[in-house]
């Protein structure tokens, strides 16, 4: 149950796009199409942004998109806005009702 | 409005026990699997445990297996986490969250557990 690997930080100017990678193994990311992404502002609970690799829950703007290739999933935030500045975590199903989170990425809006 | 409210956190000595509760409202609690997720200070999220909607299926992370017990009372719309033999490294904010499919839509605000002598 090792954490999925994410870059420590990414940054972009308002209006730009940023992409966060999430690398796992064939036992988690590569083995299932059940990757979700969560946004967490300081001192707050996580909020879901993407589920099942690329699906957006109701209310999440289409600026957020997800994809996967092999054992690496990605979250892209297009048209970056100030309120997007937060920590982002990927999470993958790893079989037998177990889950593994990523190491987390801090997104900075310049 | 969906609400998940955790309680029961606090300061406990190493080797001690604590029972966390998560009170649910605004949705049909008995229809959802639930998980506990924790976050150590200035650290990332860590999945702790899963329980199915009926309570018949339970799984734990290796880091807490044999020490923590997850349970639920659907009649009381409540989720629990009994934590025994607590260690310094269990110090975290503990969140409860619903499971829809293979992701978590609704989260509580968290309760802080500090294990220290």
C-alpha cells in the first residue's frame, strides 16, 4: 500500500492550464479505471473533483478534466483561477475494497 | 443538506484508546459504504478503513490492522472507529466519508487525534 507519486507542486498564471500526474502500479492505477481526484484548501475537508478517471460530479466546472494512460493518471485544470489554488490528491482503488492516495500536489496560481 | 459530523477526537497517551463517531444526516446512510481517511499534520491523505452499507464487509489499511475497528449503526445513522494501542504516528485529523462506486463524494470536517505523552 505505497502512496501514489505526485509532483510536490505545480504552478501557473490565471487562465493557463496545469496538469498533475499521479503514478502508481498495475495493482492500483494501472489495474482499475477507478481513479478519483480531490481538492483540499488549507484547514478544510477534501472535495471531489473527478471520479472514475474522467467523470465530473455535478457542480464541478468542466475546467477540471481527468485521464489515464497505463499506470499514470492525470488531472488537468484549464483556465486556472485564483480559487483553484489548493492541494490536490489522487486516489485509486487497489482491490479488495482498499484505496491508496497520492502524495499530494500544491497548485499555486501565480 | 448532507452532513457528516465527526467527534471523539482528543489527546491520548501512547498505548491508549479512543472511539471516533461520525453522525450522518441529509441522505440515506444505510445505502452507502463508508470510509475513514486520516491526515497527519502537514502530510497527505491516508485511507484507513472501509465498511459496506450493511456492515458485512470490512477492510483496513495494514498500518492499523489489528488495532482499529470500524463499525456502524444504521438505525442511528452513525459510523464509528474504535482505535486501540494508539501510537505517535496515529496523530492525525480523521475524516469520515461516503463511498459512491469507488470514490467519496461527501466528507466530514474531521476530528483531531493527538497521541502524545
